[in-house]
């Protein structure tokens, strides 16, 4: 039995909660993964996993073994990488899940720069605004906006992004330019964003000094950021979006910034990853590049780790 491969397979099965998903992520036949786990259990003389046709349940002994195993594998990977990095450039494959507007407007335009520096690292981008299970899907890291709810993940802050309120010239020509949020609420058509995961509407928020006004009602909404931008460009109403994503349209005059005295609190963006992930060289250089390229290198957040 290749014990190290068996341990890696066991870790992946526990984290993916599925033999099939673990096999896909390891690029091994399911039967091979199953045999590796069986051989590991025979070697240890304990049952690590209870299996049924539909579920995978880790035993008490299996949970204890998992905690030790992830540390051992992380140490081995760190030792391997320490030797390899002296002779070779970082290489290998990364799976990265990215919010739609961040992917199209910031990350993808900047990737040629990353590729020139690290040509041997390949990247698969999962682009959507829906929050996925990064462990179960075999994702190395994800770029997420807003508060991080999953305390099992390490979240490293990339940046805070400023909102702007805007509309198309065609819309503003047909409707008077609002001077207050109350006029937006009572007299204008609105465009909002709703969560792909929960369906919850993100309100238009206007703050000035001690006053805050939120508007939930809208005539149009979309569940991804570029959809909101395109609805504004089509002249369908007023909305709020992140300046980093609409700046080209503001510069070209296709959108107009209005109500400049009012603001919505900035939206934080984080790169998140599971706490027990091993810090491969390719993973580390990508995370560090993200922080250096787009934001703020000093802030980490986690339910269990304070870096």
C-alpha cells in the first residue's frame, strides 16, 4: 500500500464527504480510492469511515486520525516545496472560484501579468455569484464579497470597494435627476441585486452623516453584478454598483454618477480557503499576488485562526 497516497485519499474523502467527488478531485478511479481507504483501515486496525450507498460518515477514530493526517501531509508538502522552490519555478494547477464582476472586470484582465511571472501555473476559474462549498467542490480558494459566514474558512482581506449611485443619460433625460434618496424612492425606477444563494434583495443604501435610507423595492433586479450594470446601461433605472466595475462606463459617459453627497458603506472582498489546506508554492504565490495586485496585505479573518 502507498500509505501517503492512502492518507491523501482519506483526507479528500472526509472533506468532500463523498468517494465519487474525492475520486474526481484526485483524478483516480472511485474503486482505487475505495481500496486505498480499505487498505488504510486494515493497516491501522480501526474503522475510519462508515459507508452506505448515499452517505459517508466519519467515525470517532476517523476524526482523530484526520486531525493528525492533515498536519502530517501539510508538513510533507511544505518540506517538498521548500526543496523544489530552490530549483524550480512554482507550477501546477489551481481551481479558483470568483464572483462574476470581480472576475470579468479585475481578475481576468490582470491574469496575463500573473501568467508572465508564473507561466507553469494553470488556473481553472469558476465564475458565478453563488456561494459554493469550496471543500466539497475541490476549490483551492475563492474570492468572495461581504461578510464571511463560514467560520471554518480562513478569510484574507483583499480590499474594500466603494459604491456609486448611477444611471444612464437616456434614463436621466426622460426623468429628472434626483436630488435626494427620497426622490429616488418615490419618483424613480430602481434596479437591485439579489443573492443567487438566498434570493435576498440587497437594498439601495444612502448614508450621509447620521442619516441612512434603504430602498428595497425595485422594478428590475439581477442575481449577478454584470446584469445590474447592463440593466442600467439599458436605461431601466437607477442603481448602485462598485466603482471599480462601472468606472469604464462613467469615463465613457454611458453612465452618470448621481447623488454624490450620499454613499453606501464600502464592500469588502476576501480570498477564502479551508483552514487545513496545505500551503503549496503555487497557492502561496497566487494569494500573495492577489493581495499585492488588488489590495490590502495586512488583514486576516477566521473563526479559529488569528494570523
